[in-house]
C-alpha cells in the first residue's frame, strides 16, 4: 500500500510516492511550464532532415520538437488524408511523446494517445492490445468482441492492467468518454490556428493517481488548497472509489514537509553517494550519453570470506539500484560497475536477480548483458526527465 504526498517545494510541485517502508518515486513539475508530456498541438514542419530521417516541428513559443519520419501516423490540420510524406510548411497534429532532455529536443509523434485509468486510445494504430501484465486469457477472449464493437476505423484500444478488475460496462464507458475527447481534438484541429493547444495533459500529480494500480493506495495527502481541489475534481469524475483517501493536511505546528522529511529526502535523491546497509555504497554519475553507477565495499567489516562479501554487497547493491532508478527516474543507457566476480556462476546469479528486480519497475527496464570488464548494461525507457534535470530546470526558470 502506498501513500502519495503532494506539496510545493522551492517553486516546484513535488509528487512523492511512499510505500510502507520507503520512498519509491519522486517527480517534480513547474506550474509555469506550458509544455507538458502528452499535450497535443497543431505544429508546423520547419524542415526535413533526410539523413537522420526526421522532421523538426515548431509547436509554438519557439519550441521545436523532433518528429521521426518512421512515424507512419500523420494527421494534417486541414483534415486531408496523408500520402505518408511531410513537407516544410505542413501543419500537423503532434503530441509530446518524450520531454526534452538536456540538449535534446522533445520527441513528437503523430500517434496520438489519450490515456484513461483502464485503457488508452491510439489514433493511427487501430489494433486492440492488452497489457502484458494481464494474464487471464479467458477474460481477454471474452472482452475483445466488446472492444471490437467500440473501436473505430481510425483508432485502436490498449487495455491497461487496472481494467482486469472492473466490470465491462465501466471499461466501455471510459472508452466512449475518451473517444468523444479524441473526436473533439481531431475536429478542432481542422478549425484552430497553427500552434494551438488542442489537448492539455493532466499534471503529473494527477496522472500518477490515474496510473496507480487499483487498491494500491492507502492515502493521498496534500497541504495545498488548489492541488486538493484539482485532485478532488479528478477523483470525483474518474476514481470515485479513491475519493475517501484524499486528505487535506493542515497542521501549522508540524508542516507536511517536516512530517515527511522532504528536505532530507530531496538531498539524498539528488546526491551522488548512496549508502548500503552493509556499509558499502553506490556512486551515481550522469553524463550526456549515459548514467554510470559504481559499487564500492566502503565500510563493510563483516566476517565473511572475500567471495561471500563480494556477492553480499553486489546483491544488496542490485536491490538498491532498482529503487534508485525509479526514485530518480534514471533512463536511457545505464552502466553498472559491480565489484569483480570471479566465477560465471556468480555472474549468472547476479544477472538473474537483476532481471527479477527490474521486472517490478512500472517503466520498461531491460538487462542487456554483462561485459568482460564486469560492467552490466541496462536500458530504461525514457519518458520524463530524470529528477535531477527536473529540479535543474525549475532553478533555471526561477532565476530567469
């Protein structure tokens, strides 16, 4: 069971997910930034770069996004059918699929997605898919004909994990609401001016509630009146079963930030060094291309043999790395320098453990290989900026 704590901290809105034992996820966002992940705009193609098979699209206010030409979904603002080719000056509907990271522009897509608690509508890809975490094949077989009736020729449906526990009429009602919204977006795209915002995504603190697993929440706590009202409005319309979990915190003697040690939490989550219970520690370093994590024995003073000591620290580090990737939202290429192991059997044990740990991550994370230098290669899907970049961006915005 998780608590979600939402509060303002140094000009940012923090959303902190806390399990029964520890904090497992933090996100920070600015109320001032107009470019939210999931927003849909009418953009204008600035230029085509054939050697990288991409177009650069202006979505307004000088913000240029990267649009891959392998994206088969092109929705012209005029409503005309696409011949599969883009030209400079074309006005098209695009969605922010991935936020800007460091020097890289935001990634845009024509595959417009509208997410609900139980399903996602996908304009351009018209198949029906199911979350890989839904293992009940009989349920999928029974529900699919109902989805076929609701599905239109121009959009598909992806059924999310939460849908497996709800009555079919609840799922179908959400699909109809999302379909109505999607039809409105497509229709408005034909009449609005270039750079118009056609669909505004929900703030991260609301999407975090939407994406949480059913029956996984113990409490939703905030000390901000505006945030409380926004969440109340969302829950009333979309998750009434969780409305009783929402709490407005108001204790002048013990502020929410003090109660949950937010200052200490943020210092640790942004720090380079992470101590392990055994006395070993991790060093987390960021570069333009990748993240590097180094494991050290540190203050470990156990009585085990060198072989057992190395395995103990490496396995403990593996668990902590799984937590830190999610906590800090680290993504892309990640290299882990574990303490050297001598036998192939030990390496296999570690790799098997890593696969189990990362299978619990809600963001797709893959263990690629272990090199001859004992460096473990991992990839984690990029969606939002890592936490350290979220905070750095807020500092830049507040100083400008």
